[in-house]
């Protein structure tokens, strides 16, 4: 899925129409932008980001009355700030939800809202959890819209409930857990600052700091190499694939625990997503 | 009466003993991580669930990370890794540097998305600079440019380098570098080819 200039023009046209509600900025994980092959894309996009299309589609899905229960997420879905409130919601996730008795990230909370709230079919939603061209993901669109509403809001996790603290500790243990044919853990690549793999800069995600903030605050992101908006669920899953481990289940406890650890290390960083990544 | 007293003493001692045992082993965060991961992953392609289980090296380097592990268990694990190294059966350390270059460039192998019938790559460039012509190299490991030219190719240097490719964790227990031989990532012939990339005077690494 390569970015074509024809598609780009379309994005630019639509992006202009949506500019009043769309505030996504270009944020780059790479610090050495001089040797960054993605820099060309930055020049092409200017101040725009193809994620604008996902934001618009997500807004529609959020406001639309859908499913057997005929309700809109905008009036029924509580992302932790109260029903229908999206401003700042992403900056305070993952968190414990009393109704599900679980710590949830944005993806799994949206799933709860769509399945329990709207009565939509979970298997049907999950089939398209990762969009691919014409097969669009509702979760990725909703995530783009919701995270866009947290632009500029500092990451600040509740971290009061014992389950939230437990998730953080487990996330930390998983981050440093070495296994598989290559002995890799998350820390093998993300345990120090200023290193790179091939030409790709590797952020230090093991400790609270600038790298962790800059990285976490720019996801979900439009991934140029995928031609899709991806959430942290996808990002973490693809890291484990490269770690030579089996497949991380979408919405699993390990995915949320690890997200909690990464989010905690990013505290204080201001949300700047949807980002734009290679 | 006598036996009752003994029983009371025994019961009183139990919590003390088990408490001491728990304290001595620390909360095992590896075991905690594994129990969560077992319910959070599923086998796919060539990556089975057994890959979640740690061997002694992996467990040692996870338990204390990011701190270095204590000296005593480390010495044992290092010795075991060194003992796992097999020297080339025919006594020849060097293969074909051109094939070695292809192995150093190849990043696939052992991922569930990879074809298990295809030989794994070494992906050396992901972390190391080798050939000056290849500018897309990583920096997690040291530059290996002019590796052979700077060191010569005496028997001890060849043997040491073979060892490090085969099982670097016999030298630096928690290094990021995979154990290409011990873990069966590369075959003996592939390691010979990578050796040639490092030592052959005609290899671009030594230009």
C-alpha cells in the first residue's frame, strides 16, 4: 500500500474541508530528520495528515445511532470522563472501569461500548480490527477521532485502583521479559536512548522521559507503510512479532498492561495524535 | 502431649519458613509476566507458545533488568553458554563472504510471518556497521568495519569470533546479540559465511 499522489490530492482537498475540526499535527518519531527517508512525506503533506479521513469517519461513527439498541456512542459511551465526553479521554487511559471490572485501553473500551452499549456483533467488529484498504476498521476510525480530541492534553493516569497499579507492574515485567529464539525483550531495542535499528531511531521506552513522551503521545498514528491509522494495540503486537514471540491477542491483558507501563512513562507529555509515522 | 507440643511448634514454624523462602526469592516477576502472557498470546505460524518459556539466560537477564544480574548465578549461566559452543566440524572457520553479505543483510527468520522453509538471516546490519557501502546500518552494536583488517586472522582471533557469533552470551550474558549458533538461528555453514564476511581480505568489510 504505497501512497499515491492521486490519493494525496484527494486527502488535501478533503483535509481542507475538514480543517476546522481537525487539529492533527505532524509529529515525527525520528530525531535525525536529516537522514530520515520519511521526510519526503512531511514535505508532501505540509501541515496535513491522511489521518484526517479517519478522524472524520470516526466522528460519524461516534455520533451515528447504530446497532440493535439504536443508540449513539456520543450519548452512551463512557471513556472514563462521563458519557459521551471525549476531550482528554485518551490522556487518562488505560484505566479501571467499574462496569467491566477491568483495566481497559481505548480499543477495548470502544469494543465494550459498541457490543454492550449498541448491541453490535463483537466478532464482526474484531474481524476488521486492523483496516486494510476498502476493509475499514471502525475501531481505528473511532480511535483517530477520539485521540484527536485530546490534542494538547497532558498524559495523566488515575493510577488509584489496585488493578491499575497491578497492570503497571505486570506491564513493566513484560517489558523486560526476554524470550524466544533471539532472547529479545522490549528493552532489547527500547532500553536506551540515541540508538537506531538500520536507519530507524529507537526511542528509550524503559524509563520516564522525553523519548517515552514523544513516542506515546503520537499514537494512534497514520502509518505511511501501512496506509492505515494504527493504534497502540497494533504497534505492540507488531513489536512482539519481530521479537519472535507468538501472536499477541488483540485486547489481551498483556497488551493493556504494557500500554499502562508505556503510558505511565509518558506522563506529562502532551497528546499530539493522530501522529504520522513511517 | 509430647506430640501435640511438637505439632504446635511445627505449625508455628511454617509461616516463618515459607515467609523466609518468599523473601529469599523475591516476587518473581518473570513468573508473573509469564502467567499473563500465556493467556494473552496464541501460537501462529512457526512461533509456538513454547517460545514464551524462558531458559536460564533469559530468566536471569529479565529478573533484574534494567540492572545487571548478580555475579554468582551469572558465572554459572555464562559457563553453560560457553559449553554449548560447537566449533566447525571440519576445523575450517571461513566460508564465502558473498553469501555472508547476503546473510548479514537478511532480516527475516523465526518470525511467525516468515516462511519456515527459508533459511533465517543474521540481520547483522540491523545493529552493526560493516560494509561502508551500506549506510543503512544500526548502532545497537559496535561498528565492525575493517574487523579482520584490524585484527588479523590468527587462530585465537578466529576462534573468539566464532564463539561470539555462536553464543555471545558466553561472553556478555545479557547482551542484545542473539545466540546464532546455540539457538539454531544460523547453520554452521551460515556462520562460516558470516565469518568470511568479517575476515576475508576481499570482503567489503575490510576495504
